[in-house]
C-alpha cells in the first residue's frame, strides 16, 4: 500500500480523538485514513489482523505475471490465414492483440516500430489530467447562482420581465502539472519513451510545464509543443546538453526551486518527478529540496522505472532521501504503469492525498 505523509498525519490525528482501547474505532479510523483504493482493502485487513491481533495469516500467493492477451483477429487476417492453410471449413484459429502485449512490455525492450505504437497509446492516457474547481463562475444549466448579466439582457425582449433565468456555477478545469524528468545515463533505457510521454502531456492542453535534468536543469516545454513526436524528441535532445550524462538530482531540484518555485509555478500544481533516484553527490540536498518542493506543491508523485522490477528496493541514497516527501511512489516501466499513473493523477481530490 502506498501511503503518503498526508494520510499518516490524518491517521494520527484521528487516533487522538478516539478511545484507543476500542478495536473497532481504531480499525475504522485507520481504514478511512490509509486506504484510498478498493484493491487495498484486503491488504489492509490482513495487515491489521497480523499486527494488532497477532493473528496468523497465510502469505499472499504471487500471481504469475502472465500477459493477458485478447483473443482477436481481424477479418482480413483470418481470411488470409485460411487461404494460406486451406482450412476454410475449420474454425479460424484465435489470434493475438499487439496492443495488449505492448501494454506489459518494458520500455527498455521496445524497438522503433513498437515505440511508435506506444506513442499513440500514450496520447490517450495523457488526457487524464488532475482537475480543480475554477474560481470563475461559468454558465451552467444546474448552477445555483443567477447570471445577472444574461438575465438582464434576456429581459429586454420581454419588456423587462425576467422570464428566462440563467445560472452560473464553478466548473472543473485542469490543474497545473509540472513534470521533471531524469535523462541521465542511468535512465538511458527509459528516457526516450518517457520524453515521448512528456510530449503527450504537453499536447493534452494548457497548464503543463516540463523539465529535464542530468547534471543541470533544462526547460523543455517549448520544444515539446510540436505536433510530431519524433521531431519533438529530436528538438529536446538538441536542447538538453547533458543527455545520458551524470546525475545531480539535488542540484537540479535546487535550481528548479530557486528559479521556478519563486515564480509560484509549483503553487497549487501537481509535481511529477521521473527518476531512478541515483544521486551522485550529497543525498541530504535531495531531501532538503524535496521538502521545499512539497511545501509549495499540491501533490508530489515520484515515478521510478526500476520499481517495476519485483525485487526492487529503494536503497539509493537520493531515493531514500526523497521518499518522506513523496505522496505516491509509482513504477513507470511500461504502459500499464503509466495507466496507473493516469488514474492517480485524475483521482487527486485534496492536497497531499494522491
């Protein structure tokens, strides 16, 4: 279960308000505070019984990581296979879906053609943006506040009588999204695919700012605004002079906070950091700058492609220093993990509760 510092603070505050000796009260306070997804309910119940009740629990059965394949075949492919084999009278063999296979394939294993197909699927995921309620009132048929300007204008046609009433309401608009992507040498296997995902985010609408870093911070928003993903990738590679170089996470975050944080870019924004957490210099600087970033941002999400490996543990110094200030820690090694990221982004409802 991914539990951020905001949920931990809510859980501790809730425990202060109840009778700690009542098992039922403790259970419901922790469940309401720490569980955010339906699939985590069973995990929470198991952990609660094992820790508080000391009840023996059987280990979770590891699911075989088999690729789910849709059994489909286009009509043209089916006819072509029947013509080649001469089995017109027999039932056509079940086929496979390349899109479903690509969803589970690691970005580091994609060839050029597969990467082009993945880019199209990324564009659909990038449309799921975090939202917020607009400060401005807009015309809405279910609004509760009268739109006096439209009401007065419409009354001119009826001799001053307000026959048709118009209402306004605060609507939901996309929240600012700031993406900081690691393009150093340790991320080389994933940099190309992740920068293409950044391009899809920039193309999804206004309010998206993208940055890349290796040994220094570089803004890539203008380079990724182009329509062609391949041309945008080439423009980003020309712009980033330290591509596939060293890693200075702390210094890059400090440069971002000093320059762009003071411009209030991160205030009220969801900050998405894509990195493996390998810091070549002082890891304490990473923690200090992450604390600055978390104080300004609406939510901080860290995407680490290495987390998709079943044996991964966050042992890198930079990753350990950053985790206390991260609201959600996700994998980013294939399309399935990016789909989970899109669900998290679209489901953020309150500050530091990703």
